[in-house]
C-alpha cells in the first residue's frame, strides 16, 4: 500500500489505527462545561499525553481556558447519552482539538456512516480510510523523480538522505530532526528535536550561505521566536523536509522552488547555510 507515493508497511498501518482510535480519549473542557455535562475531569496540567496523543488531538491548538480534561474509554463514551456525546464533540471542535472527523468526508468508503462529527473506532479504519486521513491536504513525495546522479552527489554531505526520503516517522519526529538525520546524526529523525540542539548542530556543522541547486544547502526559516522550520537541498533543484511535527506527516522530496513558495509565512524569513 502507498500513501502520498510512499510505501506503508502493515505494521505502521496498525500503529496509525491505534493512534486514531485511542484506548481512551482526552476531552478538553472549561470548568463550567465540565460541570454542565456532569463529567469527572482532571486538571489539564496533570493530563499526561504521549507524543502521538498530543499530535492526534492537536493539543497545541486547544486554548489555555479549556483547562480540564475528561478521559473516556470507548465503553464510557458509548454509555453517555447521545445529547452529551453531541455536546462533547461540538465543544472539542470549538476548542480546536483534532481527531473529530466529519462522516460526510468518508461516506463513500464507509456506507451508512452519519454525516456529522464522530469518533473513530478500529473497525472504521480500513487501509483506504487511513490513506485518506493521512494524505488529506498533503503534497505527495517526489522521491522517484530524483535522478541517480543527484543522490550520488548528495551522499557525501547527506549520507542518510536517500534512506529517509519518502518515509514516515516511527517516533515524534520533526523538521529539525529530519535534517540532522539526513546529515548523519543517529536516530535524530525520530526525535522531537528542540531548537537548542538544532542550533548547536548548525553552529558545528554549517557555515552561512548556500546555493539551492547544490546538495547540502540548509534552508532555515526564522521568526522572532527563533528557528521555525528547516529543509535541506539534495542538488539538481530538489530538497528534503518534513513539513510538520505530526506523526502523519512524512519526510518528502519536493522541488526546492515549490517548497520555498509553499512555506512563505508572514513574520518568517528564510536564511541559507551550507553543511560542512
């Protein structure tokens, strides 16, 4: 099976299924909402989520005011009155929590599914449904279009670029870790790499400036907060990056010009450095 032109082994499909149809789900609520729904909750500060749960539920988008968390298993969810279920789903959408799909987006693959909001169950998540969930809104990988000569040219400065290109992460993984992993830093691609170790990598392994048509040029976007995104050129007008930190975002190869165009963001500026 392929998703976004990337082969996906059955074991990874099973992981995706588990990360979407969670054994228990966090529902983010204000104190008043929790009392109105009569649900037991814990303070959000005490709710421990795995990196995959954080991604699946887009926790970074949930406002601080939703400071209570109700944890519900599938059995507990099924036992709730339908009105409470509808209210909870509506509130999760309002608060920005992810993984609250619309049935109408999957009606052709799951006949009989109601068109409104719902929660995934393992039985919903066929390979075809998983491919749509993961692929929605993402550009396909163009790894197969990269000439052999480009890969050979990149090998000396990016010894693991070909290995990582066109793969999904098995850990948290982000853009910084992908660049570091391609440059040979062991297992960096499966780490949620923070700005500090990436800054140290840049200081040690790069010098200012670079050319987009050569291998080993680091494309680094920065805002007032610091480094925001990174990619690396392979040569011949191609580049490798991981567009987001989420588990469903693969490491893809794109034309450099398309990558730069698509990453234009107000308040961010692009700088270049060269690996050494």
